[in-house]
């Protein structure tokens, strides 16, 4: 059985280089329920596909913020 997924875009502050983007990727990877993600350093954002029954968009943004890169869900 497949879990339903949702995709959101996070606006992320403080990413300056590839290493920053990698740290954001690590934070996203650590969130249970995240299925895939793409970090865009130039746009200072990330597209994240996740299972909302497991994790919320706000929890994902909080994980990125806790890693040192303030993030919010784009409306």
C-alpha cells in the first residue's frame, strides 16, 4: 500500500554555499516521512515531498530551522 504524499516548498534563510545546502539536505533526510527533496541554493528554497500522516510541513521546517537555517513553508 502506498502512502499519500504532499509536496511543499520551504523558503530557507542563511544558505550561502554548497555545504549549507548539504546541511539542509541532511536535516530534511533526518525527518521520518520525507520521501524526496531538492534543495535550490540559488532560490534559497527546498521542494519537499513527504507523507503528511507521518510528519507535517511545519515539523519539517522546524527541523531545518533547528539545523541553523531558518525555514518557513511557502504559502
